[in-house]
C-alpha cells in the first residue's frame, strides 16, 4: 500500500465524522423533573414525552392534574391544546405559565412553571400527553402519563449524591476533551508522516527518471 493510499484511509474516516456531525440534529431526551421546590420562588414542573418515530407528523395535547398532600383525588389543573393554555384550578390562577414546546402542535415538552410557590403546592402532579400520530392512511392515538411528587421546602438542600454527580460530570467533560486533543495530535502526526513519505517517494521517482 502506497503512502497516498494510507493518507486517504486516514482522511476518509475524518471526513465521514465531519459529515455525520453536520447532519446531527437535536434529540428529545426524557429528563425527570425536579421534586423539591423552594417556597416563594419559581419552580419548573418538567414533563417530557418523546415521540418514538420522529419522521411521523403528529399533534399532541397536555393535561395536568394535581392532588394536594391532604387530598385523596386528583383535580384538573391545566390544559394546553393548539397553543391555547387554560388554568382550571383557582389555586393556581395567575401563578402558572407554559414552559414546554413552543410554535408547534407536535408537543414533546409539556413542562409548566409555577410562580411564587407556597407550601400548599406540596403534593402529587400528574402530566398526561394525548398524542395523535398522522400516518398517510390513518391516525393512531397514544397516551403517556407521568407522576411527579413535589415537596415545598423553606430553602433548597443539596444531597451528597447531587454534588458527586456534578463533580463526575465535570471530570467526564475534561477527560473527553483531553482524549479529543490526544486523538487530534495523533491523527495530525500520522497525516504529516504519510505526507512526508509521499513527497519522498515522489522525489525518488523523479530522480530515478533523471
């Protein structure tokens, strides 16, 4: 195998990697909601339901229900349908805002935001996605429900597990960056060496012809 062929074999994977990165799009990730809110502050109730077939057009509605810590049944809290929000629980009037997907009927993020959290907001929240998948010849209805137990505290406390996970995240990011730099240096040296060898072969061929 000539030096030029070796150089091409090194460059092809790099070109494919660049092409793949350029075609990469943001993906939906179902992240669990926080469960500890601080009194008199804002709090995001997260609810994400990813669509399994991203290429299939769909439309969805989101309904929230709430059951306080001293209640036994859920009551309807909030609806979001066709970009029209509706608060049905008087306890949350003027304190609730949509914090999910925007400018689309294909909702995948149904999060809401509570303003001025009170201790009465402690309880269980239920988030329900009603999604209609629109295939060429028919429509298919799906439902996804998530339960979130929220506790309101005077001030936020961070557990040891949370601190350790954050430290490990930063360590992983630094490790990946170091690995990427090492790989780039290695590839650069291989490409430079292959280029020098190709130049030497070319020079030797020219001298042999002379």
